[in-house]
C-alpha cells in the first residue's frame, strides 16, 4: 500500500498508514518533469511456503512495464524460517524518494523477491497502482 508515511507502535511495528495514495497531482517543473513527493510503500507478505533467505525490493513501472529511472528501491535481505504465523506476517516499509515521473499516467509498484515480481501469479494481488495527473500551473 502506498501512503504518505507509516506510523509505528512502541515495539517498532507498523501501526497505521497515513494518507493512503491512489493518485498524485503534480506540477511540472520548468523542464516539464514531475517530481514525486517522498512517500512510503508498506509491504506485507505471508511466508507460509517460504523457507530460506530472500532479497525483497520494489520497482516502480510504467503501465507498459518499464522500470522508471530511480524506480528500483534498495533491496533488503530477509530470512523466512518456515514457522509462519498468519497474525505476524513479514512487514516492511520502503521509503520512496527522488522519483520522477516522465509524464502523467498510470504507474505500478511491483514487489520483487529474488528478481521476480510477486504479482505474476494468478493468486497474487495486482501491483499497487498510482495515477499521476498534472495539477494547475502557477499563474
């Protein structure tokens, strides 16, 4: 889930998502670039069938599947032990900074594991979608 930021509880676990985002209205700069504000991508994965160490990251892609420049987030290494508890899934918050959209349109955030999108299987949820729309230019 894409949001403005994530609040954490006293145990440093994600507690609430602040301002979930489905669309951004961005004013182009003097070169026509659409700079995104800093946002957070909250990821929650069940590890029911996972055992071992994996690299988890996220990619920001255009509607046609092209990864944006600066659209690949730094990966984290995580080990699944196989003793999953559905009440305590793997949770992580990716900070998305310095993202520039080439044009208004629809973009997708793909969660990746060991270089493969977790959204390609039939049972997987679709990638998080974000609409980027032009806002009013200052007069």
